[in-house]
């Protein structure tokens, strides 16, 4: 099979082609696993964090990619949830122990044995991949493969982030950064909380225009002041300065949810600008998002099908994965990026 593999951690500023196209054997599914013939795989900012070493793969070489849609090619001896030919998806969560107190409480995203697709287990930048049947999801018929792929991570993690804000209808939500996840959150908020205003922050005029097209009440740069204070905010950027700016514009008692697996170091000095009375006092909260659970993915797919949510996306061939990643790094984004594998 064809696969794009990462052999080592690199800096994309120095190496704009970190992935290598190779031929590999088709993997064999284990007893409780299914073999998936991959149709499409979304491109996520987390792949940049893996490539540049902020959350490096647990082994090399590694096949990246965790927003996977395809068809079941073969089922293992004990795998009966899906049949050959069924359309299924995979997300970031690839494995959790199922036994610890966190798993038993439905917080498998925090399990100490959590394993991620494309970081700890082979992902979807390839023609085939395997996964436990318990960590695969049926894809609603309303979506094409390309539409479904971003829902499995950008949508699911956006859904979890929105739940963690505690937003109530009529409260104002800030979206700090406006990429694949944030544009899906905006669509969710307009459906679930129709009286809430949405303020979008982005450093690029194109992303700000895109946010307005989708219904944002206001869009501006990180340094700009929105028309009102925000009750809740979700940060999806790799930087620190937007966090400082968002805290400044929070209402007393407001909550900022940081939807990022890692932050880059390049502007960390922005944290020195935090002024306790202006940025943190009056019971403002900061909460992080860690991974997703199976519940997040399953619930969000159901919600997305009901609405339905139709993500904006750009399609690339598997062999163009490096180009898609570089464009993502350079913020050349309108919605999500999807690799066509088959």
C-alpha cells in the first residue's frame, strides 16, 4: 500500500517535505480489529505538533492522520460490529484502558494509557489502516466522505470545547482563531444557541471574512477590541498572545477554553503581559481541552447529521500531504483540508 510516513521530528521552516511516500505491506487486523481501506483523511494542526516535536510520535516511522473515513475491508476473528463494505470513521482516540477510574467515569480522554491515532498507532495518511472495532464509528449517510472527515476531529473536539464553555443561549461567545474547528463551532452555536452572538478573532483578513460569511456578529484581529465583553471564549490558536487578549475581553466570571494539544514557544513572552487585575481577577476561568472521548465523536456525528453541518474543505491528493501541511502552517486556510487517498 501507499503511505506518507514521518521518519523523524523536523522543523517545517527548514524542511517543507517532512513526509516520505513509501510502499508498505497492508496491515493485518487483530482479533478485535477491523481493516479499513481509507478513502479520505483530514489534515489537522495536531499533525504539525507531531512533526515539529511538541507531541512527537511514540515511534518512527509513523503514519500520521486521525480524521479517517473509509470502508471495512476485513474484520478480525472476534470483530462483529461492522461488516465488510460498511463505511466507518476513526478519530484521535485510538485506545484507552477501559479499567481505570477515569475510563469508568466516562473520561477515557484522560486515561493514562490513552493512545492517539497517527501518533501512537498508524493513522490515515495511507491506503489502509486497522483499529479496534470499539474505536470506529458508523458515518451518517447525509455526509460525503470529504464532509465527514473533518467532523471526526475538528468537529468532535469543537463539540467538546463548546460543552466545556458552559455557554447558555443569549451569552456571547468568542472564537479565538478561525480554522477547521472554529468554523464548525460557529455553525453549532448558531443552531444550538440562536440568541448568542459570536465574535471571531483571526490574524488574516480572509479568515475574518469567512467568519462573517458564516454568521459571526463581529470579526477582527487579536489586537482589536470587540463590541462587547465575552461570556465565554474558545482559543484554537498555537500561540500565547491570543490567550492574553481573550482574557482581557472576558466578562467577570467568564471562561476561556483552550482547545490546543500544545502551544508553540515563539511568542511565550506574551504571558509576561498578564496583569492580574485586568486579565484574571473577578473569577475568570481558564480550562484546557484534552483529547476527545468516544462519546464526543458519537454525539457530535449525530448532532451534525441532524443539523446537518456541512464543513467547508479543500481536497488534496495523498501525495500532496506535505503541501497541505505547509499551507496549514502558513495559515492558508478556508475551513478544513482533506487528503483523497483512494
